[in-house]
C-alpha cells in the first residue's frame, strides 16, 4: 500500500481470504483506487505485465520445485529490467545454519569448547524452524535467481555488525533485490 500511496498501480496476490479481506478493507479506508488484493493464479497475467514484484516472507515456505514454478511465471510477467524484491530469513545466520562457511565451523567449535553444544531454543524459534522449509542464504538465493534471468542482485541485512563482514552471520532476515536482465 505504501507504493499505492506514492501513485503506483498495485496488485497484491495472496491465497488467504482473511489476509485479502484485511488488505482490501485497509485500502478502502485509505481511498486507494489504484490498489487491489486478489486470489489469482499468476499465470493469468499477460507477459511483461509488471515493473516490480515483491515477495514478503514467501520463499522460505516453498520447496525448490514450487519456487521453480513461481519464478518461471515471474520471469514471464516481469518486464525487462523489472525488479524483484524478496524479504526472507537469512540462511547464513549462525543459528539457522542452512549454508556453511568457515565461520559456521569456528562457531560450532567455540560452542563445544564453551560447553554450549546443545543450547535450548525458544518455542518461537522451534516454530520458525518447522514452518521455514527452504531458508536460503544470499549466495544460495542469488544462484537460484540467476536461473530465471535475475542476474544483478544486492542484499540488505536487517542489522549491521561493527565488523561488516560478520553482518551476514548475525542478521536474522535479509532483503534481496534483483533485476531481470535476461528474458
């Protein structure tokens, strides 16, 4: 809706009727005639239809097979040089451990030496680990996106560390921005 308030024509897609009702009610209260929220198959849109695609907390809930289907459609409906923005958990985070680096190995050694090999997760952390079936690091997601012509990407992490290269290990979430350069 923030983009609609700036004058953009916005189409929101979700499969939750509750979420759609909330979003449509809010856009009506804001008197946004350029904003609609619908439950529709993405394949119903014409080629080169959108300038911008936003995926907020979606990719981590889908398998690679499901993501293949979605990104094949995104590549089709996104205009050349269109932008894809993905908000997702950071798979390089030391707790999530869905991608490996030398720092993950050093962290594991540190935990064993300190006697913290088996730390306890909170109920929220346990829940997150169960519903997030496909958390990727920036490196993994960038490689995945390249298969769909999204070749120029950048990442913004939710926090920064005073030692900049450590940011990707401490950040829980990331925003990945990519541009479609190959049709």
